[in-house]
């Protein structure tokens, strides 16, 4: 890194062995012969960098990217469009316990998910993910609140992404009120390019609520690197809730079809609008504290052949 050195943690990334699922009645599955492309809600999309021709987004490939980019650890989230990846992610968590924190995800679209969440917790997951933006707007029902209480009692972290704006913010306030000790990570930086995004950021005024920036380079993709509006949004959010509540996330690998993995954070390290202390909190310290990472690997800078 150029302006600040620290053991970075990526607070929002994805892994899978295979994607073959259905979301809202639309199939999402790899296409032949170039399996880095997928059928995504009826459209062909580049889901992976084109050299990943087998469609597998594995921990080992990500570790290679992380080591090269000097990222010490990562938080692996889940999404319905990935398909449920619990079995694979549990293996990843057990194989690389110092490099990855993995979220489990029950089948939230069917009754009985609370007991499934209990099973995932008992198997070793320390976080449960809810892609609330892909659930009905009124996602908070009795079983969901029951799961929130279970997670609070077991000291399990909630990772959640919400619909644009304040559509589901009121329900989050209800969860926070009922479960004040539940640790919550709000994803996608509150859908920062959408109207009323700050309503989601303001949830981090509560002591146990943090915000991660997974997908911020996707949301500002039209502007593209070095994403000056993303930097301004980070500063605006910090003014509202404090830089200690914000965490960097890459949304690897889908964002890496447009930029390199290193570019997903070095627009922050190279920014002159953030202090070194702010960069260190955003890229390193906040996620280490929130997710409970222990000692982190220190990775050397490796020169490119082109240098």
C-alpha cells in the first residue's frame, strides 16, 4: 500500500463451487462453453472474470487474489443468487480459520428457517446472512424475530442487505429495539446511489450496528475508477455515524469483472480526502474488532513483471 500500511480485511465477498439456483422463478446457472458467464434473470451476464472458465469461485482462487493484493482476511457472505453454499463455506471456514469468517444462510423463503439457522450455528457458523432485499418488503415476521433472539443469545452476527432507501429500515429499528445486543452489519453501504440511502447508514448510530461497503464500486460503476463520489459518500457517512462504524468490502468476484481486486480498495488508499487514521479504520481495524479476527497474516508486497 502507498499511503497507509495495515492488515486489511475485506468485509464482503462471495465464494461458491457451483451456481445453479432459481430466484423469483428465474433460473441462474452457468452457460456453456464459457462457464464464467451465467443466465441471470433471463439475461446473459459475466458473473466471473473470463479466465475462470469452470465457473468455480473457490477459496483458493480468492486467497491468491488476497495474497497478491495484501488482504489478510475476508468475510464471506451469501446471497440467493449464489445458491445456498453452506456445505462448502463450512469447509472453507474449517480449512482457513484465520483467513475467512463465513456467514451461513438458511432457506429464508420457506417456513422452518429458524431451526435451520440453529443447526447452522451448531455446525460452527458465527454469522447468519439475510438478503432482505430479495424477500418480501415486510420480511420481519414472528419466526424471523425468533431467529433474531436466538442469534442475540448465541452471540451470532447478522449480515443483512436491505431494499433501497427506507423501505425496510423501520423493521430494522424493531429488531434493534428487541435485540439490542445483536451485532448487525448493514451491506452494500445502504445502497448508496439510491434515494434516501442515508436512512440505512443512520442505523449505525446504534452501538452494535456497522455498515460495510460491499458493492460500492458496482454502485458507482458509471463514474468508474477512482470513484470520487464513493469517497465523498464514505466521508458523508462518517460525518453521520463516525468512521469507526464503517468497513471496506469488495463484493468479490462479481465486481472484479470490471476492475481488479486491488482497485476495489486502492481508490481509498490513494485518496487525499481521507486521513491515514480514517483509512486504517475503514480498511482494517473496524472489521477486525466487529468480526473478532485474531492475529492476521502480514503479506509482503510483490512487484509485478511490468514494474
